[in-house]
């Protein structure tokens, strides 16, 4: 989503409308669950990634 210029979870809908280009895209509820599951340790690991 970020590579396509998206800035918010609602922007996933744009990717879903282009299935031929992007393939299957997570539903909005799935995206929220993933974000809700990121704890402090995971967030720090993401920030430290090159």
C-alpha cells in the first residue's frame, strides 16, 4: 500500500480494486488486527530494520 502512495488503512481499498495488478489484498479488519498485534518489542524491531 505504501508503495502505491497509500497513507492510511482505508487506502487498501484502492489496491483491492486493482486485483490484476496487486493480487489478493488483506481486508481492512485483517490489517487492523495486524497493527493491533504489534507490541513494543515488534515495533522497536521494525524501527531498527535497515
